[in-house]
């Protein structure tokens, strides 16, 4: 095989892989078209705490391998996690995702989610209801995450929930 033939085959192979990847992402987004959009941030939302984070993923709560790819939730990015009495705003460059406090289900430390594994407890995971679906958002706090975890746990409605979720999922 000549160099030119090898180069042509390599370029075709790489183009095929990129094309299949884009097709797979398109199919995932199409399959999730029934996932409702998050509610808008309420007028007059007042932040009481903010933290710089790396947004890792939002997945189905019962399946950490099933990434939500619609409504701006598909790609990792730098973000701000803004906590107020009404809920949580995850502010990313192209979108803001609001989680009302009444939809928040649990808060815990995590070690892994799709495409990401870190030291034990290196991620913060909050599970919430998006329409009729249970989803979980995973973030990695830039710096110390202790105060962010404390503020998230304070949003949970009762003491039993706070105690049950503080230990977290580390497996």
C-alpha cells in the first residue's frame, strides 16, 4: 500500500467515525425529544450562595450511563451553581437550568457518572424531577466543595432527607 493510498483510507476512516458519532448524538437527541425543558428561572430569584463548578452531566437518576442530551444539558462546560430559597440555577454559557426546590429529591457526593470518574466523593450529585422523569445532575466544584454541599443539603425539605443523602453514592 502506498503512502497516498494509506492517507486516503485513513481520512475516509476518520470521516466515517466522526459521521457515526454525529449520527449517534442526533439519534440520542431525537429519542429524548419527549424530555420536557426545565422551567424558567423565576422572576426575582435571589441568590444566597454561588459556586464555580464544572458541569459534568445530567443523566436519568436510575441510570448514570443515560446522559440527557437535550435542552443544553448534553455537553460538559464551566458553570456557576447558584442556590437560592426557590431552588438551584445551573448557569452555563448557553443556557440556565433551574431546579425548583420542590422538585429536588436528594443531594449526595458521587465518585462517577458517564464518562467521568474522580476520587471518592469528588462530584456533587443532586437528583431532581424534570416533568415526570427523575434525573440527576453531577457537578465538580472548583475548590473546596464543603460549603456547596451544605447549601444544597439545606434545600432538602426535612432532616431525615438531609441525613440520608449526606453520605452519598461512592460506588
